[in-house]
C-alpha cells in the first residue's frame, strides 16, 4: 500500500501485521518486522516479539494472551487511484472477527487506520489478577494486559512528547507500566503523541513517529521504543464498578513517520486537521443575483505555518463574537489574522470578558485584518463587534 510519500507492507499470513513502513522521499525505514512472527504463546509482557499492527491482549476466558497473528487475514482493495489508496483487512482476534481499514491520501505520509471488532457479547480483557481488600494493586491499571494496537518502532531511548490542553509535555518516564494505585504513571493520550529518536551527532531528532487518536485514551511506551494504543478493557474498575463490553468497538487513529521534532513537523496542526477535517457543503451564492452576501463563507483565515489554531468561537449575550486563538507550535512573531467580515472593532479581553486593549484593524472589501502575536502555548481571547 503506497502513495507518493509512504509505503506500507502487510503480512496477511500473520493477521495482516505491518512488515515495513518506509518513507519514499528519503528511503528511511521507520517500522520493520521482516523476521518470522513468533506464535502468540511466546509473547511476553516486555513486548519483545510483538509486531507492528498486531492486536494483542489477555483474554481470561479465552486462553490467556491472544493475538491477531494467530490466524490468516484477507485484504480487499476498495480504492486505488491517484488521490486515495484504501485497503480493508479482515481477520480474527480470540475467535472474534475484526476489520482494519488502512487509508493513504496522496501527498501525505499519514497512515489513517480504522479498527472495528465485532464483539457479540461481553469478553473479559485485562489483568487477571484480583485485588484483595487493602491491596494497593488492581487489574485495571496494567495496560500491558489490555487489548492494544502494537507499534514497535525499534527506537533506542526515545523521547516522547504529547499534547495537553493548551500545552505540550515531554514524558520523563522510562516506561508507563504500573499495577498499584500508589505508583500511578501518566499514560493518557489526549489527541496525539510523538516518539523521536536522536541519531545524529548534532543531537538533531532525525527519526520520529506520531500517533493521532480520535479519543482520549491510554497508551503504553517503554525505552525499547514500543508504543501500544489501548483498544479495549473489560473488567472491574474503581468504586466497585464493572466495565463490560456492550457493543462492537470502532476506533479511529493514525500513525505518521516523519523527520525532526514534533514542532518542526507541525504535528499539532496535522492533528487538528485530522481530527476536524474539511467538510463540503452545497450552498447557494445569492451574491450574483440580488446583491446579498453568500449563504456560506469562511469566518477567519489564520496565517500559514504559524502554529495558530482557532480554539473556540462563540456569540456573547450582547451580540459580539468571542474568538479564542491558540499558538500550538509557532514563534512569538507578529502575524496577520484576517476576518471575512466587516468589524467595527477588535478588542483583546481577559477570561472574565474585561477589555485589555484595542487592536488596530485594516478594513477592506468587507474584510478586517489585524496583527497579533502570542508566545508558544499562549492563547488570546478577542471580542469582535460587527458593523
């Protein structure tokens, strides 16, 4: 499966695992599993034998650790043109059917993945150990037993970065594994995480792999460069609650090989576009017939390659518009923001709505442009008053 940027090889004999992810522009191998795939019984919690794209977890009622590599898979090419490549892989995990849809868009190294597992009843998945009264351990902590999607990168002592609300954090953990409440480690992914390996003498991060998730969930990572995205857990939880499987699983995520650090590759902007893709709509442009404005138009244009993102847009009780802009990865240089409406005034306000300052505007042909600067991870709230 390939486009102009990336090539993915699949091994259908072993459940459709990925044997190679290679970028075509530089010929670099980011994930490789060309050696024979080990039987699931030989897998260990260290993940040494796990393969890219393998789904793996502990099924207490179905023989222990089970893997999607146990049975052959089939593949169907459903799109193969200059803009889109899409393959549907069908296989089995613990005797339950699943489908995995891989999509490549031309001009992008991002590998889009949709996983659907057709659970027809509750299936216990997770750590089989049971906590006793007063015990600090619990089965819902150790993600190594949960059903996970494996992404072994082979990076040695990688650095891991991930986003947080209005922030990006670097993990200082050697690994994310724990099974006691008094040793909890941060293993939450909000929208994306990025694993980088420093291989050049200059210290430049040359090989990196980003993971994008459509939901806030957990992941696993360790010093050997193994990423595991949690897909499913079924069992007891906090406060004596039970978490059964009630419906089929549908999970959407993506992986993307790239060079350099997360901010150099624009991971935050790619994540926003992937999580909120452009949608098309049929509109009636009445401008040419009766002089009215078009029935649909863009609200705001943010400067390209600036790291700026529109966090929210709301209408206040007085009819003014409140826009919150966030600098996800750019510098603090001044940038031009353009509103596609005629604004009487633009003000910067604090979180209580109190005006901090007026912002000078240039109005032309029904648009309003102004200059703005924000520090990286900074945000500003603007009040727009229309004519």
